[in-house]
C-alpha cells in the first residue's frame, strides 16, 4: 500500500508530459479557436453528473476526460475571436508560473511562511506604482480582481477616513449617513462594495455624465453641496480611469480637486484602464491619477495575466495596517528574527490564507519586459481604432461609441429602416452569434439603447481578427 497521495516518480513524469502536450495543443490551434463552444446547460451538467468517487481513476485516463469535457469545451479566451466582457488571453510565462506556484504551495500571509513570495509581492506593488506614476511609497495587496480591489480600496477609505470616530470598534451606529459619489457609468462593484461596507446604496450618488460619458463635475459638486445642506456627510468620490462600458476616463484632476476642497477621500477605479496610463500617448488623459488616495487595478486585463489577480494601491503601507491589523497570539512576531523588517501581509490585508498571486506578474514582467507589454496595450488600442474605422466606413454598421482605450460599441443596421428594427436585430444577434460560435461578443446599453460591445484586450489579435469579427456578424445577421 502506498502511504501517500504522491504518484511514483516515473508515473508523475508521464502525467506532466501528458499535461504539457495538452497545453501545447491549446496554443497550436489559436488561429482557428472558436469564440464560443455551443453546448446546452443540460448537456454540460450531464458530463459531471456522477456520485462521489470512492476509488481512484487512472491518471492518464482522467487527463483525457479533462481534455474532452473541460479544455475542448472552454470559451476561446486564449484565441483571436473573444470580444465579450474583458478577457485578455493570459500569457505563457504566467502559465508556467502558476504551475510552479501550486507546486511549492506557499501561504503568502506571514513572511516566514513564504519569504521570497512576500518580497516579490512587495516588489510588484512598487513596480505597479512605477507603471502608473503613483507614489513610490505606495502600499497595497494582490487580490482576486477589480471588484475586490475596489472593495479593498473603499474599505481602507472608510476605516482611515473615520479613524477619529473609532469606526472599526463602534461601527456605523449613531452616525449620520455619509455619501459616496460616482458616475452613471461606474462599475456595479461599487454598489456591491457600498452595501458590504454598511454604507448603503441609498447613500451612493450616481452622477449624470457628459456627452463623452465622463462624469459631469459641475453636477457632482452641486450634489455634494445639496447633501451638505441636507445633513449628509460627503465621504468619497470614485473616479473612473476607463469605464468598462465604453472606456471613458473621468477628469481625474478635477475630481481630485473637488475631493480636496470638501475634505473627501478620492478613490480611482482603474480596473479596466488604469494600466493604459503607462502609455506616453495617453498620459495626459490620466492627470490626477497620482493624487488618488486609493486605486483599484486588474492585472488579468491589461497586464495579460491568467485569472485571477487584481491589485489595490494606497498612498502608504500604514493605511493598510490601520485598516486590517488585529493582534492575535497565534500570529505574534516578536520571537521571529528581525520582526521589524518583515512585512506581514496578514497585518495589511483581510485574508489569512492567500496564494502568492504576484509571482506570475513578477515572472511575466521579467520575461517580456514592461516596454513589450506596453507595446501590446498600444496595439490593442490601435486595433480598436481600426475596428472603429471599418465600422464608420461601412454602410451596414453604425458606430455608437469610441474611446481612447480598447472598447467600442456599435450596431448592425443591415437593411433596417427604423431604430426599433435595428435594436431588435442586434438583440437577436447575441444569441445567434453564441449559437454560431465563431466569435464571442456581448451587448450593453448606451443611453438606454441596446448595442454590440467589442472589447479588444488580447496580445494575439491582428487586423485580420477585426475583419473576421465584422464578416462573421454580417454572415450570421444575413440568416436572421
């Protein structure tokens, strides 16, 4: 009897070789990879409808089952035909990093549990601040994605801003309502965060936008003044460094000035577009980002990381510790060597068990260099401009929005003669394109009108990919 879960070394080598072959197969067919694999929910459920396995299965047979049921049915996130949501396609060095990371299986919560990983995360936070020209003293943490990064930033905001009221111990009881401000285009994770933090979405003020879908700063200031007159406590402004709907970048400089004028916290949601501030061509659009009290970023977008990894940054490490530190005997550090020089992530973030997400960022940035990554970001934006050009020059498409970033909204018009007909055929196109499977694209609403939305964040895409997208939409629409 084998008294371990480990395979014999020779068998484990065969498993790794089979796994490598499966991974290479994924990358060998990227040009022809479908955007969506059409299988009904009932069918997919049936693949996994089995009782609890009490006996083990042959490892190579299991890998083949995983290939057939999981890899072969996966949405085409790696390939050239994914335009839905914000899917970056990942990168190969991060795939290697994830395998190495899971092998050593370290808990990156206390320094002596994962010394190298703790220092790597500190370094990646410093690199991130450098990428976006934020303060070199920034503190932060790697988190699951943009939603958690926004929640983390707003948590620091609440606890530090109301430190004098001892909000960590007293909670919100007896306090007059304090208000948070953002635009109508801000991601819904802000609503979720406000609810989770006990502030309540009734205190979230969604401000109207300008024609370019950036926040109307005059309307914002009017709302702040009205709230002050009505006994509310204006607390935080959330600025968009690229909205997920259209890539709109708010006037961050003016927002920072308003926040300072009314002694408010200034948080920036840069989950989608924050890293594009590293581009010389767009630097001016992000003026004011450096003045944010906290910033949310999402590395599985424009740092081309596999899911999941986001990042929260604040002005300094002390604010992270003020928010999250809780003394516990089982976490004491005074008996460790050099406790004063070790940064303990459990004292600077909520999680006590956390994997070392920063490792794949460290590996890929060192492998490719940030200049090369920046070139890919610029290429994505250039391809979006190409899409906008093709749509604008066509007679069967209509451009609905463009931005400085890599998302564009448009409608298929074909031979439709009324707005109602256009909306109807575009609503039919989404399920029809999913059923077709060649490309994967989703829709959204702009000014209450349903439109198609293409997000181009994938370093593998080329101009031919954009042409194929429009040709496929035309082909599927012709059958409706």
